[in-house]
C-alpha cells in the first residue's frame, strides 16, 4: 500500500470534510456502460490515485491517500449507480424549469431540490458521513429518454472544481479513444514551491485577506456571523438564471460609467458584474451602513510556474488563491463601484508576489486548523466563486447511446453543484456555476426577510437599471 500525504493546500478547514456534489446535465441519452468502462480505465491504467482511499495517518494524525500497489479483483475503484427514467426530463417540473429558463432573471428551484432529485439518498453528504473504506468518487446517472444527468460526489480535498473538470475531460477523452495527460502532483506537494519566503511574509500586512488570526479576532469574526444568523435564522435559496444579454448590457453600462468617471479604469468582466449584482441583492433587506470584505476565488492553473498551461490539465488538486476588496457599503452604493472594487482586487491578486503570499497564508490557515473566513472583526463577509472556466471543453455527446431529438441542435451542457456542509447557510456567498449561450446559472441564498425586497425589485426593474 502506497501512503501519500495530503498537502496543506488540500486540507484547510472545512475543505477537509466537504464532498462537492456536481451535476452535469447533457441533452443526450448517454451510454451507462461506455462511461463506466471509461472511468474504470482512467483509474486502473492511468490516474491510479483516484482509486485510493483518504485516511487519517496514525503517526501524523493528518490525512493521506492509501493507494494499493495493485487493484485486486473485487476492489471498489468507485461507487457507480444508474437509474433509467422512461420519460422526458421536461416531465420533472423542477428540472424542466432549470434547463428551459425564460428571457429574464429567473428564481429557479434550489440546489437542495435538485440534489434530492439527482443524488442517491444513501450517498455521504460530507466526508464524516462516509462508511469505512469509501471510494473517492461516487457517480450516479439519471437517464431520461432525451437527456442524462451525471451526478458526481468527490471530496474537496481531492479536487477543486477545475480539478473535477480535468477528471471529467480525461475520462471522456478515453471514451473517444484519446489517452489522458500525465497526472501532475501524484505524490508531490506542487504548490509548496509557490510560497513566499518567511521573512517577506511576516512583514506583510494581510488585514482583510486570507490570514491566520489570533484567537480574539477569530472569536469576534465568528461571533458576528452567528449574531447575523440569530437575527435572521431562516433563509431562502434558489438557482438564479441571469440572461447573457442582461449581463452584457450591464457590463457595457458599467464600463461606460467607469470610463466617464476615471481617467484610467480596468476592464470589467462578466464575473465582476455578477459579483456586484448578487452582492447588492444579498444586502437588500439591510438599510444600515457597513464594511464588507468581498472575496473572490482565483484558479492558479496556468498562472504559476509549477502549473503551466501546457501541463495543468493533469492537475486535479486544489489550486486556489483569494482576492479581497474591503469597502464601505450602503443601499445607495452603485453597481459600478462594487464591480470596480472586485476587479482591482483580482488584478492585485494576480501579481506574482500576491500569489506567493496568498498560497503561504492559506497553508498556514490549514496548519493552524482555523476555519477559512476572509473577514475582519465587525465587518460583513461575502464571497464569490466562478466555476464556468472549469467546464470548458467537456462534451458528453461522444458517450451518447443513440441520437436524440436534441442531438446537434446546439443545446449546451448545464452544470450545477454545491460544496458546503449540511445546514451551512448560503447567504454569504454566490457561486456562478456555469455559463451557456443563454446565460449564467448561479447558486444564491438570502435571509427570508430579504426575499420580498428582491422579488419586488426584480419585478419592477427587470433590467436592473436602478439596482
């Protein structure tokens, strides 16, 4: 048995306990056997680490992979189940709404509802729920007569969403007859070389960024979050569809405003626009002035020497860095300001020195066992993650069992998912799950008292001209 330590970058709290649940909805009736054989081949002959087990070392008390030198007959490489539904995906109301949104912002069924429909109820929701000797990957196919939903549960310690995307691309490549790239980081701590040195790191002020806090500061941050939950116990969540035309219109409007206001303004992305919109919607019930720490997850693949573009398709593990903007907020704060704050923070976070400091900070947070919270005492936190880039190049149609009415009609893959513990509130983050030619699917939640304000605003201002 080969024992491979889990690097610090893969085990900060709560990442070490999370299982990410991801749902790929393809408008094809996929071949269960072809897909199962492809995943078996990927693990058995190429990326063997995916057939290992996560265990706690008796010596170090830290997580490590146990990978057999040989996969004996009867050894479970992954958990695989499937279900055939002899009707259209449109006959399930919640799924029909998701895959056929309208032409305006739409509050769709929540991820909890989708999870109940497409994830087997006996799957472990978190790593702490796993039965002994659990495989890393759980896969379930719900095969309709015109579509297939591929559900995958993977420990966050094993892969971030870009890493999961690389797993799926390598898997589907084998289905098409293409060998996968070499696995990067099989036994190496790839991000260790990206840390800043101790001297420069200790001198740097990381207030408002990912950092290790003293016990008092950490207590104050947690207390602020708990107080907010006590004041607003209940929340409502939705998958929110944002039409591409609306996002592009907002982007053009914001870009013009910034160009008219500043001599030099950075280019604003669709992600900046979405982050600004949902930051405002999430605060809509609160009329008070406050300081917000707005963080954004950044994928380091192709941006650091240890993960160049040429080889990063073979890296599945966590490779993230965080940008943070801190600003004063009140209900009149304009969208363009929030988008600008977010873009400036991302541009700074992409600097080499900032990446090195951020990698070291995250690893120190993991070493100290602190919960990952990018927030200062007496501030409000909000975070954004954008998964859209993770799914580029994924095409399940090569695994289609037979042509369907949807084959070749331009229908695109829709990807949904969640990576949080059970009963964890979702009001402090937005996840931009995927993009198609129609728009963006986002996982959003807000306190229950905020939802009437949100619905009223969307009804009276569908183009968000007054947001």
